[in-house]
């Protein structure tokens, strides 16, 4: 079987401007949503208490809300979680509030309404821990970006490092933009997914960069544009198949992983889809605009033999 | 050209065999068990206890399927949950004659039912995190400021005592927020005092200040002494938590330091958070009371043993079995105790415990001892609402200075344990819960199932696609991917890294990413074939050329994984561990293992006309 019988190089670079405009627009939209709506941080970052309560029959969210309001709780949220029988209750931090006392009094109130209410999970995070998590997350993102730029600069050329990281950070911002637009909950696993995607999408850029370097050696007469077009075209089937396989694994998670892994899988899905686009069609034009030349990648003839490259 | 030397095949075969071996324990499931551990710091679980457990089980005709002792205590494996409950009762009865005051913790637990020879080579099932097995997780923050304040308080007392001993007159000692200020009338006295304090209390950094009318000496705790105080506070709090958690009867509690001022407490299987919190937060203390000398005669003691205790007294039995009547009136509580260290008596060289009291405590103690020379005083440890007489020495002279020594009839080990017990009786500094996670057991089981399902369905989809698209090479890729899964599970089992739900997600994701290497290789081989290379040359070139790309792309993934591992906590860390391990195993399996298969299948054929890797005949 063969999906990609592409006989001629596709002139990607001719449309480079269009791709860059698309990227820029999505990027700006994402930044706009982030600025306007902000991320819906989970209590892991903001601090607070989350209770997961399970009922024997479909839970009446409205009734739960009323019960809690009667108990003088404010600013909480109640929603179904995974199934109609499970609800998730989020409580903000209150100074001097003991989490044990809180979960107990909430459960007492809910059990009085419906005897089948059972507490499945409680999570409490203090304000200090939340701030630290947010700081550490940002730090991890920074270190990963720097690490990747340095590695690619060392392995290829600084232009590839810079282009790859711009392309992939643009992915990260777009994922964040989705989370801001839909107000999906941004939790620690989502952060992990974003960083994993950052490392993974760079693979794409590496594969294309490897091919560009190889083409510079093999196609000595070709123009830079032609070389980049050929590199993208010849790695395209691999790109799509690999991403398809990874997406299959993520899709299984999305379908069977339950509510706990839902947003993790969602973040990965967006990341994979935009990863294909950005690491190929954003990175390559950037590299060209940064002015990549044959001399940047092809070392003098003597050294060439030793390197095994795709 | 597509042949591996024999040793490569041997290495691959060996890796697979080891992988199978260390993955094996995960398939045996868990058997009900009873675990016995010590509930008191002074009691050790040893062979004698093992014999008692064995005998108790024999007496009630319970046949354990396994009985052994390890670092955590004694474990008894049983056939089913009915005998497990019965065995627990029987063992608890045999070991704890007084159920109100248990010496041993007897808890229900689950033990891997993998055969003993697997356990002997350290092949254990994966260690499941709390989100998969259910339980409580707390992160406690120690209030270090309070620990330092406490230390300053005791230093104030020390300075007062020292100056009085040396007859140096001061006009006042006060504790400020960050240090101690001593006031003097003239400069000469201040210089004298400074010398004394510098000699006796090296922890203080002293400086002179003050105007013409008043001469002040300010002492702050030196940074290294501060650090020592904080480390000590943390250690003591961890010890206290250990003692308290023993009471809960948790099978495998985790109590660990995290960072400079935090403690993680994980209690697998515990559902009652309220109870757990109450126990963690409660203070056990030391009490010093006087022995009721008037009623210490044989008749009154015998009556007290029967329950007729004289008014205002309580009946206790000392460690050495001596009965004792102790007054209810408390002379001193553990709040006044700032330190307890094991050591030796200066004169007799007997093992002893040195107690340090704070200023108020020292004064009370001096007054009481002066009035009660020749009488006995009892030192009690009030734990779990019940008291135990640690020792009841005779007061031989007035004891001032807040330094008290307990000695007599003690071994070095006992002195160590007693000091620990006294220290651990109370928290060195208050703690606050800054993070809490409780997961019910049903949710844990659900999480395992969901994680497992996602992995399997993802794996099956990828496998089906690879075999249809790349035919025989697809099959090789799938076998390589399976060995990747095998190695990953084996590594996780071997390292006993905690597997969490994000960890399972990382397994699924790693499989989806690892196939990238094989896709790269297979695509490259097809391309070479299309360009007219012979099958053998195409296979060779495909693997050789793809290798550099595979290493590059995995290293970038690994950079992200390591950043997550370093900066992540909780669920992110669980994800990062598996992700990083998965990247490492995937390089080996997708390159070396799949190449071995290809080489075995095609490498030895002289005339290889075509290979089954899908359609490459289009131009």
C-alpha cells in the first residue's frame, strides 16, 4: 500500500508568504484570546479544593448548587465529570479554611440530600504550592526551549535552532489559545502534554533539517528554494504516517482514557495537528528568510564522508 | 552486509529474556496479606515476634501461604480475604494483649503473589501511585520561623542561667523577633557577659549597641546554627509523624522530606482523611509529675492494681515492671522541653538522656527539685491519650539550669530510644497542610482500567496499520514496538518507579511516538528501492541513514522530558519518568531489535530479489 505517490516536488516555498500569514493570524488570535479571556487554571495552580462525588443515579447539578449555597459557600463550581453520575465541585481558597473540615461538611450536606453520594476524590492545594507550580512550569518551558535551540544549533546551525523553536513555540501558544478560547481547564497534565509536544514537534523540524542538509550535499546545483521543497516533499509521507500513528495513540486516550486524561489528550491532539503544519511549513520558510546557505551546512569535502545522515 | 555478529543477537535475546522476567511479576496479581510492624519506637520486630506470629496462626489452624520478615516488618500471605481478616484478629490478639495500648501495628495489606524466586531476583510488580491504588497524600509545610523562635526562647533561658551562675548583673533579657537583647548598666559588665556568652553559647553571634545610659548586647543565631536548628526541626517532625502514623495501621506509609522545609506523607489505602489529619496534627507530650509517696505501700499498690486508685493519683507500671502511683497534678509538660539527647552520665559513665528545658521550665524544675530532695519524680510520655512512665528517678539534689539528666538501668539503645521518644513526643515546629489528595479505591481501579485500555487500543490500531502498510517490515516494526513496551514495563518494575495515571498515559504516548523511528526507517528503505537500489543495499542504507535522524529527534524529546522531570512535581513527574525511560528504550528497540529481525530474515540470503515492504514500483 502507498498513500503518497508524489512524483514532482511540491512548490511549498512559493506559498511561503501565505503560510506565514496564516501562522501569524492564528498566533495573534491565540495571543488575543489568552489576553482577553485568560487560562482557566485548575486548582493545582490557583489553590483551592476539588471534590469528586459519585451518585447512584444521574446527579442533579442544580440541586447540589442550591444545597451548597444554603451552606453559605460562594464562588464554587459544580459540573458533571466523565458521566452524568459523577460531579466535580471546585471550591476556592478561603483563609483559615481547613480542607478536611470543608470536605466533611460538604459531604454531610450532599449525603443529607441523596444518601448515595460517595466521595471519590479530594484534592486540596494551598496558595503557595500553586504559585510554585506555575513558576516551575514556566521555568520548564524556558529550559526546554533553550535546550532545544542549543542542541539544534550544535547539531545543525543556529538558524535551524531558532527557526525550529519559533515554529514550535507558536504551536504552544496556539494550544494555549484553544484552552483560553474554550475555557478548558488548564491543569498539570495539560502542561506536561504541552512540553511533550514541544519535544515531539521538534522531531519534525529535525527530520526536515536533516533532509535539507543532505540535499545541500547531493543537489549541488539546485537553488535553496528547490532544496527545501524537495526536502519537505520527500519526508512528507513519513511526517503524515508518524503523526497519524501518534494521533491514533492519543485518540485511544481521548476515547478510553476517561475524564482524568481528557484535556491531556485534547492538548496532545491540537499539538500534533499544528505540529505537522508548523514544524514543516513555518520552520522551513523561516530558515530560508534567516538566509541559510550551502556553506552553513556542508563542511569541506574531507569531513563529509564520515557523517551518516538521512 | 545485513548481518549482525552473533553477540548482537545474544544481547537482544538476553534483553528480551530479562524484560520478560522483570515484567512477569505484574501478571500474578496480588494476594491478601497481613503486615505486622512496630507501633513504638522502642520495640523492634524480630525473629521472636515472627515465631509468636507463626505459633498464633498454628493455634487457630490458619495456613499462611507465605510468612517472612522484611524491612517493614513481618508479612503473612494468605489464601483469601476471609482468612486474611481472621488471621489479622488472631495475630492482633497474640501480639497486643491490651488492645487499648497496642505494641504492634497489625494491618491488612496486599502482597504480590509472584513466586518467591522472582522476588529473590528483585523482580517486583510496578509500584502503583496513589491515584491508581487509592489513598491519601499530604504535603506538609514546616513553619521554620516558629522553630527558630523556639530556639531563641531556649537561648534566652540559657543566657539567664549563665549570667546568674557567673554573678553578672543585667537589667533585663528580652527576645525580639530576630534575636536576643540583654541590657546592662555599664560597659565593663557587658564585656564580661559577652565573654561568658561567647564561651558557653557558640550558636549566638553577638554585637554591642546602645546609648550612654544603656548598654545593650544583641545576639542573633548564626546562619549555620539556624540551618542546624531547621534541619533538626524537620527531622524531629518526620520522626513524630512516623510515630503517629504507626497508630493508623497503614501498611506502607511513605514519609519523606521534600525540599528544605516540606514533608510528604502518603498513606495508601487510607480513606478516612479526617481521621488521618486528626492523628497527624495531634501533639503527644511529655509530662513530669511527682510520685504519690504517701500511698506507695504494698497494700495501696495491690488495691490500685485492682482498680481502687487513691484520690488524686493514677496507677502506672514502670518499664521494669514496678507498680507506681503517680499524682495527677502535672509539674511540667513537654512544651517546656527544648531538646532531648542520648549521652552518658558524667560520673558513672552510664547511658543517660539529657533533657534541656526552656527558661520557665528550668525555674519550675529547680523549685520543685529543691523542695523534694529524696522523693521520686515520674517522667511520663503521654501518647495517644495514654501515659507511660518512662522512668521514675529519686531526686538527689536541686537541679537548676534547665539541664536534666535521666539515667539508671538503661542500655545505650534504650537511652537512644528514650531520647527519640521524648523528642518525637511533640513537633519541633508547627506544620500546615499545603496540598492534599485523596483517591478512593474504586476510582483507582477505574483509572488503571482506563489507562490500560487507552494503551492497548492505541497499540492495536498502530500495529494493524503498520502491518497493512509495510507488510513484513511492518510486522518487524510491531514486534520491535512490543519489545519497547516490554522493556519499559520491565524498567519501571525494576526501578520501582511510581506508576501514576499520567505515567500510563506516557506509556501510550511513548508507543505512539516510538513508531516514528520505524516509519523513518521503512520510508527510507522504500525510497532507496524506488531509486533502484538492490533490496540488501536498500535495507542497509535505510537503517544507516535513518539512525542519525532518530538520535537527533529523540534527544530533543529527551530534553523536554528531562525539563519536566527536574521542574515537575506530582502528576507531571510521574509522566516525565515514564516518558524519559520510554525514549531510551525506544531507541534500542526500534533500531537494534527491528534490525536484528530484518537481518535474521533477509541478511543471509545471497539472492534477494524483493522484500515485502509495500508497493515501491511506481515512478
